[in-house]
C-alpha cells in the first residue's frame, strides 16, 4: 500500500509571511498533483508535476518535484488570507490503474 | 464547458435507508472516480469506472456499496442500509483518459441520523 504523508498537518501564519508544505512518499510517483480545497467545496487542481527536479510557478506559489520523484513541496510567498484552505497532494503510481492516492492535507490559515 | 456536477449537494438519511449519489462528468470525459472524505482528512479512493465498466473497486467496502456508470446518464454511487459511519463527503472526479488529471465535483455531503 502506497502511503503519502503531508506535513505540517496544520499551519497558521500572518498575512505576508512565507511558508512551505511538504508531500513525501516511499514510492516513486509517475506524476503528482497539488490541489486546494475550500470548506464545502471539491478540490481544485493547482498543478501537475511529472519530471524529477521540475519546478513550476503559479503566481506566488512555487511547486517543486524531487529529483527521485518521491517527494514534492509547495512554497507560498507573501501569503494572503485568500490562500486559506486545505492543500492536498495526490500521487499517481505506475502500479495503479488510474486512481490517485491522496495525502491527508495541510490545513493553512492565513490571518489578516 | 460545465464542470463535474454532483447531486444532491446535501443528503440526509436515517439508518437503514438507501442513499443514491449522482455524478455527471465533464463533457468528453469517460473516466469517473469516487472518493470519500472525512472531516480534516484527505480523500480516500473508492472506485474507478469507465463507461459501463468498473476498472478498480479496491477502495469500495465489500457490502452495501455499489457503483455504476451506464452508457447513458450519470454515474451512481449507491449505499444500501446506511449506518452512521457512512456520514462523509463523497466526491466524484472525471478525466478524459486513464492516468490523466482529474477534475472534481463539489461533492455530496451525506448525513446519516
């Protein structure tokens, strides 16, 4: 069974601060997705990373995929209250028949 | 292009009743996935379907739960004889191909009294 761990589980910061959240697995991903979920809504896809060492930027969000494709990080610069939400990573493993394995997420609260 | 649609958004059932959750994938998407989410947890995979076929149901409880994705119409997740432990948010996602990005619906929040 593939296990995908996210850390920290909870993070509360002030507006303007920077933060990094992590996603780790003992198995190699064929691809990895980051989602953001707001209360009462479904997850919204932020990015997909496929290549080891890949870095993608989405405005103030920077996503990095580890060289070995076993881990990933999401860095937010100058966080804003609108960034508040549950950040989920999901991995696709070669042995899976199309399904994604999700981490339990990082709940981020950005205080004004 | 409308996104993934799920209905109802909220469903209340008494123990022993049946719950039917519907999911209409995005236009052009023939792959549907169902997930369950408990409060402050991630999504747990339940079942993966392609039109008229169940591809992977390894996350589905063996009893009381079933899923279908007919040739015409939405995908249905059916829970028979619901128990309080079935209370959760159930999300459906769709994709145009296997091993492709999944797009999620808004979920159905099931409450079992």
